[in-house]
C-alpha cells in the first residue's frame, strides 16, 4: 500500500468517525419520535468520509500527525453538518406536522411552501458562506494570528447562532445564553486548534465541527429524557428505540477515547 493510499484510508476513517458521531446523537434523540433507518444513519457517515478524503487531498494534511487528524475531524464534521442541514432546510420535502419547530426553511416560524423559493434561498445561503470564506482567505492568507483566530472563530459562531435563532426563536422565544453559546464555543475551539494548523480559516471551520459535536452531544447525553426542541410536546411513536439506542453508546465512547488520545499525542 502506497503512502497516498494510507493517507486516503486514514482520512476516510477520520471522516467516517465524525459522521458517525453526528449520526449517533441524531439517532439517540430522534429515533424514538420518527423511527430508525440504516440508510439515514449511514448518510452522515458516508458524507463525513467522502468530505474528509476530499479535504485531505486538497489540503495535503499529514495523516500520520495527531494534530492534523484532530483538525481534519473538525473540518469533515463541519462540512457534513453544512451539507445535511442545507439539504434538510432548503431541499428536502417533508411533512412538517410531526415537528414542533419547522425543519424546512421558515419565516417567522411558518414554513415556506414554495420549493423554488426555498431552493433559491439555499443557493443564496451557500453562496454567502463560500463568499465569506473566500474573502477571509484573501484578507488573512494561509496563516494568521491568535487574535484573528479568536475573532474569526467568534464570527463563525455568530453565523450558527443567527441560524439557530431564525429557526427556533419564533417558537421557543429568544434566549441570550443559548444564542451566545455557539460563538463562545467556536472562539475557544478556534484558539485551541490554531496551533495545530497555523491557519486561522482552517481552525475556525474546524471549530464549527467541534462546536456542533460539543453542543449536540451535551444536549443529547446529559439530558437523554428531554426531547429535542423540534419534538417538544410530540408523542413517542417508537418506544422500542429508547432501549435499542443504547447499543450505539460504545461506538460513541470509542470516538471520544480516540479523540482524547489524539489530544494527548498532539
């Protein structure tokens, strides 16, 4: 096996682990309300693996370096989350009656029915994200400073917070602590990741992945009996999943042990 094949294989494993993490917390909280399908569970794993391989080839990350593995985990996690959330919000057609909070693109808590409008909004959203990344890359370059890492980390966290407030606040109300949680976490993670990559932009994007992992895993496993906001007040239609979901916990623990091991090595 050539060095290139080894790097590709390791990248695929890292990305699959990131996708598996997202699949596990998503299943753990949602399956009791909407059932379990292997195709849905495998979706994030596949997207994470493909994203990681593409990122590794584009960035030429050293897959034998613990720091690079940590950065790639965050990057592939962030890319997987963006792809899945854009698809669910702007593209997927689904009955929204089963949700307490609409999952499709909504204005003032009311889902937009026009597929053309949703699709156009999705294109605009992705264009803004890509455009902002390009502009930051042009301004900062391939390096950057600690101060810039913290600032850009805070900005990407604000993007997450605004998106969450746009979706949730019309139904749940606006909570300052919840709003600033994401910017605080992305700032902290960007500062922690910056020494591993020396790139402000890569550190900030990877911080998005770790913020999503930290926030969602905290809400999922620290409050396992509390339904996610989108299912608040909705009946448990698949009670068997409250038992079956525990079978996935060992995989979740294994991912955490691997990440902590990489942190020690890095």
